[in-house]
C-alpha cells in the first residue's frame, strides 16, 4: 500500500520530470539558435545584401565591386533624417550626400565611398558629371587604394 | 538613381587605381555598384 505522502512525492517527482522534459524540448529545438547563427554568418560575409542590416533605421548598403579588387557584401549607415527627407534633399539646388562608407569592413576589405550629387533636384537619375566626392572627383577606396575617374569611366546615380 | 522612398543606387565602371596606389604595378580598374535601401 502506498501512503498518501509517497503518492504526493511520486506525483511531485513526475511533475519535475515532465517539466525537465518540457524544457529539453525547446533546447532540442535549438533550431532557432541555429537560425540565428546562420543570420550572423550572413552579416559577416553576405553577398545578397540581407546580412549586415537589421531592422534599425538608416541605410542598408549592398556593395558589389569587381575587377582589380572584388568586394561583395552589405554595410549599414546612419540617416540623420527620414527617408523622405533624404530623397527630397536639403535645399533646392543643393548637394545630396550619398549614403557613405567610411572604411567599413565589407567582405574582409575596408571600403570607403563618400560621394555626393551636386545641384540635386530631387529623385531621379544623375550622371557622372554631377557625382563627386568632397575632393572634387568620384572616389571609391578599397583597403586604402583609391580608385578614381579615368577617361573611360562611366558612372550614374 | 535616387528614389522617393530614400533608396537608390550608384553604379560605376572603369574607375582606375589612383596614384596613391602602388606606383610600380599596372593600374587596375574596378567596376560595380552600391545600392541602398532606407528604413525610418
């Protein structure tokens, strides 16, 4: 015959075991953790633009450069205003600073690209002649090597 | 291209390695793009 006290102890032990088993299910389901790891991997070396940027406000920049140097990946940049404000520009006929990369590490390389559109007149397409860095010409640097305009350069923003 | 939602792109072709690069090697060229999305 099992006493009421023993029955209570057995019930308690069973409840504890059930709770432990219940806890182990999500642990075994470490699929969410694995999914997070995948996301983190994408943030480091993504070439599809989905990795480094979260849901924070700002710009998510996807870089795809080939030739003498190859860079593919994403980086995040601040936007001090709203997206609509950025697209509108600061003032009619003023300059629009494109989302900048300032030595951001992308795909294992440090990339700088800080260019602006001169005489920006609102959303649209702009040609090479009005795209310049503060130095006066288009500038993209990879691992401290600058790449600049040549006669055969084409560019558009 | 700059879009009204703040997204855009900057594409370029044949940017040449500048003089601050290694002067003893042939100058390389790069082509590519950076595109961006904007989130408020």
